[in-house]
C-alpha cells in the first residue's frame, strides 16, 4: 500500500484519538451505538458528546470527521482494515505536526482505529450517506438573495426618476471537483413566487416519500432532523 499522509483538516481528530484515554474511547463507542445516522456531522457529534460528556461537541466533530475519512477511503480503495490502520498509524507517527508517539503508542492507536473501523454502525452509514449526497458533478453550498432598487428615468434626466423597479439577485454558490464557484440570476416578483412554489412542491414530495419510508420501516436521513 502506498505511503499515506494525513490531510490537515483531519489532523485535529487524530490528535484527539491520541490524547483520549481508554475509558473515553469506550464511552465514544457506546454513544455511537445509541446514535442514529446523520447527514450533519455536527448533529451526530452533539448527540455523542452529550453521552460522553468529557469531550466538547467540537472535539467529537474532529474525531468523527477523521474516522469517516477512513471509512470513505476504505470503501473507495477496498483496502483491508488491517492494512489501512497500519498505513494511517505510520502516517500519524511520521507527521511532524502531530504529537510524537512511541511504537507502543502507535500500537495503541492501531487498536483504537481497528475498534472504530470494525464498528460497522452509525459511522459507516453516515459516511455512505454523505458520500451519496455529495456524489454529483456540482454540489450546492449556499445561496443569498440581494434586493436592489433600480431607478427608471425619462428622456429628461433633470426631472429625476420616473419610477423604481425592484430586482432580486439570486446568488448561487456551488462546488465541483476543482473548486467553489458562484453565479447570479436576476429575479422579479413573479420569478420569486414561481421559485417559492417549486420549493414548496419539492418539500411536499420529500414529505410524501418520508411517510412511505416510515411505513416501510426504512430510516430516512434528513438534514433538518436530529438524525
């Protein structure tokens, strides 16, 4: 297996995994067993942190993000848990930005990572759910509506504005495989009403599907829920 490096965004999580004691690891596992899958890592971390108590929500977010990255990597490459754990533990030991660890501490980290990766529960489902949601050419990230007043003038500019037109600028931000992008679309009041109707219709369809899934006893993952 190729030599691995720990991405910067996941280093805080590995620092936490190195610093917590065995009892906290056990509490994390127990809390994860009781938690439901989520599309929002912050919601999952909040539920887990309330059970563990000795860790903040932010610290649990760091841990979960690091672990989910391993689940995603394993699913994508088909690497065995044993090979992945050994590769990652070596990368942690070699990383100059992470705490220095002895060979014994490295073995303890491998045991912890193996425990979390063999726990095929909420982390596995959450990682797959997030991957499915994000597996598109372009992914919406955020939006904003800017409302402007545009003065309308007659031929004689000295008379001042003859009227005011209201224009809404819809800003859409999205991400693709390369980077983040944005574009603007001008809307009038009729466009706003049409957009609102389409969004309401999409929400009603989602609720109808949710009801069908609930009747079939299939877990429905929703950003709005405390999943």
